[in-house]
C-alpha cells in the first residue's frame, strides 16, 4: 500500500507541477514588518519594533534599502541589517532579519514565521482588504534591549505589502513648513516625481520636475534652461524603496554649475486633520495635518471616518521630507504638501516618530556628501 501511495504522489507531481507551484505565492517586493506584541517597554515607548525591507525573488533582500525600526540596531548602516526569506510550505513563509552591530552592541536575529493572505481586512476599515503576512516571531542572540520574544514565548507580527514603484508619477509640493530636518525653501514649490523601471529590484529610477525654481535665503537653487528648471535625474544606485519608505536622490546643478542633490526622504502614508493630535507616532505635515504609516500596526484605526487606515497597503499618498545637499541652497530642508500617486502600473500581488525621519535625513545627507567627496 505504501508503494502504491508513493507512486500516486510521484505521478501527481509529474502531471500537475504547475498547479503545485502556483500554490506558493510570490512575495517579492516591499514589506513593512510591525511587531504587535513582544517588544519591551523601552521599544514601545518610542514606536513599534519591526523592519522595512524589499524582498527579492531569490530568497535575499535589498540590504541597502532595509530600514530598522528597532532600538536593537545600534547604528544602522547600509549593510549591517540583512534580511533573507524562504517558503516553508504553501502560503507559509519564514523571514529572518540578522543584525550585526559591528562591535557596538550584541548581535541578534529576528525570525518571523507567518502566513500570506492576499485579502486581509484592515482593522478600522473592514471593507478594505490588502496583502499581508502575519504570524509569530522570536529573537535569537541578545535582543533584550528591545524585545522579550523568545522561541518558547514568541511575539506576534503583521507585515503589510506595498506596491513597487516602477512607473507612473506622483505630484505634490515642497513646502516652506519647517521640520527638525532643516530650514525650508523661501516659498512653496510644486514638484512631480516620475518613476521608471529601476535597474535592480529595490531601487528607484526616474526624474523629479519642479514647476518653479525654489529659493533659499533669496538664492535660486537649481539650473534652468529658457526659464524652466532642468529636471533632476534620480540616481537608482542611491535611491531605494522598502516597506513604507521611499528615498530619492535627485541630482542636478545649481545656477553656477555646482553639483546639487535634492533628497526626498518619504513614506507611504495615511493623512488626517486635527488641531489636537494625540498619536505619538504621527508626523506633522502642516499646522493641522498629520501623517501615519500606510501599514497595519503603524496606522491609526481610531481616526474618525477611517482616515487613519484608508491608504494602508498603497502608495496613494507619499509624505516627503526634503533636503538639499551641495550648491547654492546647501542645507535647505523641510516638509511637503503630500504627494499623490497619479498613474502607473505598480506591481500588485493577488511615520512614525519625528526622530526616525530625522535620523534618516541625517544619514541621507552624509551619503551624498561622501559621494561628492569621492
């Protein structure tokens, strides 16, 4: 009987290989992993633990784009937080995030085991369904600085999928609203990001066009031709997308010909208006407008009318914090009137505390300055 069963299974695998392969969904792309339990109080006092990553189809991830939302990462660089993943069976996957603190603290890894669901109802809007992976996770090594999750007492997580930006455009404006990232332009400037297919998964390609030339302390920032601002070219080797984050390095020249880079440190967001914000993880965009991440666990289901969750799993709105590095407007920086995705065919499968964004802005400035020195 056992021999007959083995023969039947072997025949089934031969006759129906495409059906068997189709049972495993493709999870390559952007994932925002959020801990819904298992963080210690030091972590929860700041923001939910987790990671933003871009998983590649070969079981690796775009390490350069990976962002750590965890205080167990002492000094995040472009190579010391390394994700990998494997299909266990059917729709069940294991994602591992390995942390190398490079001697500044203990090393650790987070192991996530969860089930993919292309139609997950969003808490706060049960009529909205988005792709997620959810399940349990545990830490190995020494993750006591941020987590209490162990293999015998794991925590819970949910990972939200966001579409890849490879075409279409997004329009908004770079405002003269100050943030903790710098001093803004003298006045608001409308801008359009146009996306194209990047050379490698996890990168961003395209152009940034400005309707008028921004000024900073009275100085024009970018070169023009016949009065029109020259489009800035997005450098795909520096620009990236992972989880909720989009980081754009758009390169051009100032009016005197000096290299000038416009850095947009953005995230896909839900927006809501209030004069008395109570969400400690929200970013302020204007005097009354606030933004939270477009991902379950970092959104805000308590906002009336679903405004805090309705963009979950989309790039419909992208909040951009901007910086200028080099040229006549060096060190300009501020917030935006959020960018709205206008068109395109992004891949579809079936925020946070100001401190986090401020840290990302500092790192982007450092990367551009290092590149200009080389």
